[in-house]
C-alpha cells in the first residue's frame, strides 16, 4: 500500500489551494493529490462562470473573497503569473423595491462600490424601457438604479489552477490523476485483528482509500470534492452539509452582442461589467476573447437536486425561460445565437450559503461553497490547511484572521448569505 502524510482528494480550486498552503507551511510533508480526471480543475472549477467579486452580504464570505482577490492580484501583478484577471467590475441592476433596497443595504459599506443612477445607465447600457405587458407576464422588476463594484471582474480558472499546480510541483507535491477514489476505508485506532473490525465500540479513523489504481493510506485526508463529496461520505455516515444543484451557462454571440459587450464606460478594459439583471437571477458575463456573453442563472424552485456525472445544458431551458427575460431587458439581443453551452454543479450549503470546513476523525472536509469556490479559493485553502494542521485561527492574505471554528459545524458562527448568483 502506498503511504503518505496527507492525501488531498480533489484537484479543483479548493483541493489545490489547500495542498499549496499546507505544503508552504510544512515543506517536509509527503502530500499526494488524487483526482479522477486526467488533469487539474476539470470538475466544476472548469465549468464555472469564472467571475470574482467581494460583493457579499455575509461578513465571512466577504473576508474570504476579498482576501482571495488580493492574493490573486499579487500573483498576477507581482509574481507575473497570468491569471486572466480583469477588474471589469460587477454591475447589479435593481429596482426601487424591497429586493433592490435590501441589495443596496448589503453592498453599501463594501469598499469600491457605488450607486449608478438611471441617467448613467441610459447613457451606457440600457437603451429602452421594459414593455409593461411583457414585464407583467414574466414578473420582471424594472431597472431603476445599479450598484457597481470595482474590486470585481473575470478570471480564467485554468490559469489559477495552473499557478497552484506548477507551484506544488516545485514543492515536490505528488499527483495521481486518472485515479477514481471509490471508498473511504474505516479502521480502528487500536487494531485487535478480529474479523469485522471496526466495531461500534472502537474508536475509528480513515485508514486508507480504495481507488481505481489501488489502495493508498495517509495520516490525514483532505476531502475537497465539491459536489461529489456525498459519494464518499454518505457510505460512512458523514454529513457533507451540501447538496449539488445543476447550473448552466449559455454562450451567445452576434453583432448585437459585440455592440453591448465592448463598452469602455465602467473600466479601462473596454468591456461590459459582469452584469446581473433585477429579476430571476440571470447574469451576463463578458467573454472578450470569444466576442461573446455568457448567460447564466441560479434557478432554484423546479430545479432538482439529482446528481449526474456529466450534466448537460438544456437549450430548451434557455429558449423558453432565459431568452425571453434577457431580451425583455435588452431587446437588441433578439438576434443573438447560442454558440456554446455547458453545465456543472453548485455545491450548495442550503442553510446559510457559507462554506463548510470541518474535521471528522482524521479527515478535513471542505464543501458548500455554493458556486463561489473560485473567488474564495485561496482563503478556503488557507483555512483548510490550517485546520489540517490543528490550528484554531488562521491569518488570511489580507491580514484579517478567521476563527476556523466559525466555518465548522459544532461551533459554527456565520451570518446567512443573501447574494448568491
């Protein structure tokens, strides 16, 4: 059996970041990162909308995201490792109703945010009013103001993962790609060598993992499998505190898309901010290289929790549910065409939408990132690595300190997040 000090299961952003910070803190550790894919970042990390923002209502989510953004900025601007990071901003379009005022209240104290009045929006991206009949039929709120955050933008997941991966290789961390972890094997802490161990009355730990490439063992395990966590944790009775829900992205292209996309008003990059519509959670993510917009939505009621290994985007869903709303706000996009589409999963913490980072036996489990794993990835990795090192508090790159128990289960102390995209 191949033995290591620490085995990290999952080579997405959370697993890579955790391994990176663990290896930085403990250079002599023998660390193995295992993933069933043929390379890093091939799960939901690579299927995300690839945006970053610090615009959260939850204090801890804001701490995790703003610290990660600062670190990524350092990596790109100081270490000169290109992450495709562009501070194009996030623009929340809103109405003067309870929903809009709640959003404004949540965002107003975040540094770098400002209110965008309707006159400014008309001069930049909004060139028509909602049709009253259409708005009534589709239950649409009007656009009456915007909230712009400048410490936000778009990023390339494969480039972030490449930074962590190349750094880990330099630190002699080992990787086993194409290795599917099939089972966590529980062993008694004190073996009696009786058939059927471990028994109810024996203290247990994760003794090894059974994989498609044989059995591996370690002193400690980090399970960073995102939406796949339940496949390993359910059989041994551990609650992951997350449920997977499918999320879809549709890339649209065409002359009208390009006209909306290339906009030099909000940033020096000359492209539209990551823009969120006032109703039904639809957003537009600028994709400059493809001269396209990525359209996504966080649909909840009616979207089941069924988990499939390879989820597919549904063209019918876009055409019947998303397109009518999108073109009601932006009629000029009537002639846009879907040129690509993909789907992944949000690892939803269904209670408070903050990450869960907790320890059970000799395993540290990170789940429940609720679709914002990339933009909190560095800070999540620091907290996970610190918990694996038996620390109670961890300093983030920003200089702020997090009590690790706040993100755990037994001593959890977070405020619910209300801004999930």
